[in-house]
C-alpha cells in the first residue's frame, strides 16, 4: 500500500472514531475490484461510500454484537466478586432477536458451575413460567444484572450492580426486546433507578431506555426504548408459593402486550 492509500485509510478510520464507531468487521474481498486498485486509483475511488462498514450494520448482526460485549467483559476483575469464589462469567443465553427478555439479579451455584443463567431450581420454575406464556426458553433472552456469583448467593451489592450494569444495558440495546421483565427487586431497582417496594413497582409497564456508556457501539438512533414490567424472582416464589398467583398476573399483562395466548399457570 503506497503512502497516499495509507493516508486515505487513516483518515477514514479517524472519521469513524469521531462518529463513535470502533468495531469494524472484515468483509469478503471482491476480486473484481482488485484490478481497479492496481490501476493506481485511491482507496476512496475503489471503495464506494455505501460499501464501508456502518455502525447500524454491526447492530443488525446481533449474535456478533453480543459476542463483542462478552469479549469486552473478558475475565472480569472490575469488582470484588472475581476474588470471592466465582468460577466463571455467566453472560446470557437465548434468542438474540427475542421479543421478550428476562433479567435476574445474579448467578447462583448451578449457574456458576454451568456458565448459563437460570439453570437451577429457580431456572426450572422460570422455564415453567415461560412455557405458561406459550413460549419456549430458547425463544426468549435471559440475563442477569451481575455476571459473577455473589458468595453464598447473597444479594449483589450496589457497587457490583453499578460496575456490571453497563454490560447488561448493552445486551438490552442489542436484543431490542419489545418487553423486558425484571425478576425481583435487585433487577427492578437497577434497571429503573428507583428504590421502592415490589408492591409499588409491580402491576404496570414502564417506558425503559437503557443507559448506555457514552461511546457504546450498540447505540442505535432507530431504537430508543422498550417496555419494562416487574415481577417476583423465581427463587422468591419457591420460598413463598402463595405469590405465584400474583406473578402470573404480571406475566398475563406481558402476554397481552406481546399478543400471546399462552396456557394455564
């Protein structure tokens, strides 16, 4: 590559960084275009503007975008949870194009062992709840506020939620669900930024816009917000089965919004 082409490429990269675009993906090479480059034309003329990578194109490849977020998390050491016995990061699972997303508080022992959210007893109950709505687990997307197991399955602390929360916000921005269901008080308070009782938080939809980091590549001007509902965490329902009836009311509200017929709870 000659000096003129190198400078043209450097200028294009500077332009994208100023636009907040940091992730560029390799495209298959069009062999028919190589000849035009060899004739001495610059990269500007050989590479049409419309064919250059755009941030929205990255967002349209949702599996790749989620993989990028997971890679950004890495073997995380950002908060003290990495020193308190976690075995692995528990990122998220499900359909990247899901209309419905469930958010819990954090992984437990089974999740930490298997690397997937909601696979223990609470996960089995969540599967039943999803089935009662007329869906399968693989049709929704499931994640947690914190990606590492708190020791002894304790409640995640505020600083841990604040540290890990931006990655969850980015996941939501990629999936773009029609409805997010916050499972339990920790998820509800983290997502909504309020400190209130479950009794006051339940029973209504909130207009929810994920608070993204300043230069998050998942920021999409064509998608601003989703609806958010709050219900009880499945682990709480296992401790107090009397509340299952109330949780079913919450899920029926979500089903109405998504046009689901579902089954019987």
